[in-house]
């Protein structure tokens, strides 16, 4: 069954050509990440990761807000539960780690992940943005790592925030809970594209999708893997992997088509909207 036909409880899912639009749909809580929402997001990522016809996943929030972070009501239920017996795994730690597994899966998607941030992006919402390949934000959006103001740690999102903005900025944001508007988020590298909310933001998203539509999906997937491994492996290991991916793509149908299209002065067959 196509993912857009599934009866999701916390998500709105629509496919438009090669682009899957996923909207966090708990507007009454500013799209806070409940356990059910995280489970549904993880299931969706698992379902679509192998879909080679899908170019992108566009993530945004319903009701004028992106994501308020973790569900505080869920936190209360957790700390009211009994502590684990000596030698037993802490269920709170296990539950928290599951969110990290989801972020890794989202990070490793071969498709391009695009986040469109309006209103509030707090805590885990910042984590979602930091895993996205392209982040667009409304000028009046607000970002903050709010966990320490609640007496907790931005545990699973911290590595992704550090990778996006660097150690120094990650320390400042996490240790002060500083709130950033869209311009400040752009300045530290959390956001890539800033626009006024409404038509200007939608036009900016359309331009990103148009740019993406000129790129070969398989080549993009391989490029994402090379760039991600650049932060995880030694330089010789990354270069070896990159050389193998280059050869695989050049020998494959996209490489052959791309070279032929260039020589024949025509759009390649993967270009969206080309006649």
C-alpha cells in the first residue's frame, strides 16, 4: 500500500510526483513529538527509503508551527514510573535512544530531506531540522534547544546539532537555551534559505524542488552517502568509497544518460518538466 494511502494518526502524507510531503499533524500541541508520532515517522521512513522513484521528503508542521520538541506530558509519565532495579536497563534511556535510531534512519535516507520551518522549532524540532539536507524557514520562525531549561539533556539531537552548526555554536545554544529568529538561525548555519511566510516561502520551496528535479535521483543518493561518511570514516576510506560510487554511477543508466544528454544538448530523462 502506498504510504499516502495509510491511515496515519499523527501525520498528513501526500505524494506529488517524485516528492513526498509529510506534515506533522498535532497542531493542538504545536506538533510535539509524541511516542505515536515518532513511531509513525520511523515507519514511514522505513517504508519509503527503498523507493527509487521518490526524489525528496518534504517535512513541515500543521497549524503554523513546525515542532515544539518532545511531548512534555510523556516526560511526566516517564519520571513518575519506578526506577529500574539494579542491573536492569533504564526504560527511559531505552525510549530516548529510540529517537536517536529514528534520526539516524532519517539522516541515511537516500532521498533528499527538506524541512520547511514555520513558527516554533524547539528541542527535537531543531533535531529534525539538523538532519534535513535543506532547511527553509520563515523569517519569523523561532528556534531553541530548550531541554536544559527543563532540567534535561538534548541527548539524541546534540550530535546532529553539533554536526550542523559546529561545537562552539552547539555549546552556546544548548547551554543557554538561546532563542533564534530566522535570520539568526541562517547566520549560524541552522537554516539554508530564509523567506517571508506565505507565498514567498512556498515559492522558495518550489525553487528548491525545481532544482532537485534537474538532478539524477541515484546520483543524489550516492552523493548523500559520500558526504555522510565523510564525517564518520577516515579520509582514505571515504575517498575509496567515493571512487567506487563514481564508477558505479558512471557505468549505470544515469551516468550513460547524463553524458548522452549533455553531448546531444537535451535534458536528461530524469529532469522533471522536460519535454
